[in-house]
C-alpha cells in the first residue's frame, strides 16, 4: 500500500489535501503520472495545509449557497453547438470544457470542468443530463441540448 497526498479531486477517493492509502500499482501507474497525487512524506504537512487553504478559497462556502446554485442551474437548459454529420452524429464528442463554457455564458457562474460528470460520451445531437458536483454533499443535474453547428 502506498500513502499519497491528493493534489486534485479523484472521484471515489478524495479531495485535494487528503492523505489516502492506495495499492502500489494504482499509485505508480495512474495517480502519480497524471499529477493527481504526490508521495506522502513527513515534511509534506505544510503542503497539505496549503492545498486545503486553496481548496476552501475556491469551493462554494456553505451548503445553503450550494443548494441555491443547484436550484438556479437546474432551472435552466444549456445549449452546446458542435459540428455534426448526417443523422446528427457529431465529429468527435462534447467535452466537459465545452459544457462549462456554456454554463458560464448562460448565467455567469463559473463551473470547474473537472467537477462535471458525463455518464456516457455525448456523440450525437439531442438532449442529455449531466451532473455537476458543487459541494461535497450537493450536485446539480442539468439538461444539455446538443445542436448541429
């Protein structure tokens, strides 16, 4: 088992600044090469506190704010345009970055693309439901309309 400090949020594992123990192969082959985590050392305690301070500054402060943001997001539908061929099949797929840009253009709320979860890749025109993690306890399900450009 390897002891690591998470530098980015990993779904199902933890938040930035958390100290986790994972299997050696998962740490060596996935988390460390993708810069999602660093190896834990005794001297890294200051690094952990800096990561936690930065996370608290970025995240939505209270649960009530997160719920209000969720309600405002769920009441709107986001439209994303992409190049499509015959039958509505897209050339490529709609990315989380494109969805985040569409959400910020719609309501002025900036959403981190890493907090957006797409169940299945969006590769054709139509209406889809996408989940956005706003807080550790609150997530918003928004409608995404994909139209041909």
